[in-house]
C-alpha cells in the first residue's frame, strides 16, 4: 500500500488489524470488485462500455499544438477536440482556453454563480477506502444525527439565507438506511427550495422513494474510472463494486430524479483519463436522458484526519484549471461545481471563467453548524470531518465577495409551480 495512505492503527483490535493487513497485502482476500452483491440492481445500459472504451484508448501524448489550435477554432467541440484540450499539448494554451470557456459560460449562464451548502447527517461507514477520513478502520468520532438534531441544523442553515442544501452521509445502510435519509429529505423540504443528496448508491425504486420524499438530485463520485486502480483503493464494503457505482446516476434518473452530478476525485489515478471519463459519462447520458439536468464537479484529494499526507498526485491548480476550461468548452450547458477543497482565490477566479456553482458556509463534520455559524462553543459531541476544507468563508462573506467580483450570486435556481 502506498505510503501516502498510511493511517495510525493503534486503536484497532488484533483481529481487525489482521483483517485490514490482509486486505491491503493480499488481493485474493478481497471480493471481486466487478461482481454485484446481493440486492444490487443490475441495469442494461451501453453507457459504461462506451465511456471506458474511450478512456482506455486515450493516448494524450499523441496530441499536438496543431490539434489544440484546431479544437479552439471549432465552433462546436467534438469528443476528439475535447481529448486534445485535456492533453499536455494544451497547457501552453491555457489563456486561450480560459477566454473561450469564459465566453461559453457567459452565453449560457450570464454572470450568475449558484450557491449551496452541504449538511453531513452521519459519518458511519462500512467501506474501507484508503484515502477517506470516514473509512471504517479510521479512528474518528462517529455520530448520527436524529431528526430533531437534523432539523436544528437545517434551521440554522436556512436562517443564514441559504436555499439549497446537499445532504450527505457516510456509506452505511445499517446506520443510515434509505428511510432515515428520506425523513431527512422531508425535513429539508420545509426549509429549502432545492434538496440534493450525496449518499451511497441505491436501486431505482429507492431513488424513486427519495425523490417522493423531496430530493431533487443526486451526486455520486465515481472516485476513479480506472477499474484496476479502483480495486486497489476500495478494499472492503459495497463501494468496492465498481460497475454498480458507475450506473448510479442512470438508476437515479430512472427513479425520477430531476438532476444528477458526476465526479472523479482527481489525484487518485491518471487525472487526464479520469477527467475524460467523467465528462463522457455526462455527455452520453445526456443524450440518452435529454430532459435531465447534468452537472460536473472536479475535486482534488485533501488531507484527512489521522493522515495529513493525502494530497493531489500531479494535479496542481494549473492542471485543474485546464480540466475545468476543457469541460466548459466541451459541454457549454453543463453546471460545474468547485468545492471548498479549493482555495478562496482559486474559486473566486474560476467562477469568472468556467464554474457556475460553489459551496459556502461549509462544514464536513457532523452536528457542528451551530458552533460554526453562530460562534457558540461546541459541546464536544460533534462527529469528525471527512476531509479538511480550504475555503471556510461564510455564506455572507462569499456572497459579498462574488458581488465585488461583478458576479450575481444566486441562492435558488428553481421555482415549483
């Protein structure tokens, strides 16, 4: 196992330590990551093979300055043009890419930037993902909010003026079952105009149930589209099943969700190939479900509790900017989210070029919005965070900063009739 994923194991029992060591060192001890587990819905879809075929065939070293210039000159960006814009040959043309991306963003989104905040309601997890602070072997303060606590957190967030919330949990059906998440959605509908979910993947009927409870959209991080690399990073739990995770957005759309979000966690594998696959996942699914709203985010690795060595591999801000500009040029209508993993200066700059949505007033811990929003001293019962954030501005501060940059902050982009 790579050193940057080392975690202190002193808290583990002898049996747990032995199992963890076996999972890390003996691939034969792990379940086949391509085989579905009992209860997982299998859907017939041609999207996966198409996306992965493009990714595996992508040799970004073959693209030249000529290919990049041609891509920038074309009125419509083809898949081949997009591949050129993601290649190393495009790095010297970052300024030209930014100008073209800014023009496309302005045509389709004006100068608006949408704002939302995440609410983590539980951090229990049954997966062993070696890069994640919530992983089942990490020694952190676990917590699950009850409905009274969830509503209290939502009231505090709503009082700040926020109108869109993203509800998150750790990936544990035992601790955070679909009914629990559905009740949280019902509460959220009382306080917010838009309700999103970032939870473990579920079946079509379960997405349908969550939609009836009030959820508008779901976001699923594929983490990496490289199935072989994925296998070495997800050693235990339902999340280990790579194809089930890949098809989550399509199941959500079949279940009636209005929108779906996509992402790879850049830095886990070859970021250029992951960026290509993420965008093509959107591209082909959009053609199959043209009524749906699609969005992309582009997070990079961040340090986690008990492991401050986890950081992006070969993905600097320049490379991240290249990916985001290429996304915008390739898919002008798609929403692009930049999370609080990035610095305030980077986010302030990229929303003027390619991004259309940012999180504000962010906490990745459990039950700590009152202390973070009001300054009230924490009582020590809060659950630990999933990862360290970089941009910790309040909603009001971010709103004011966006206005000063000449942008129009938007707290709600949807009206129910």
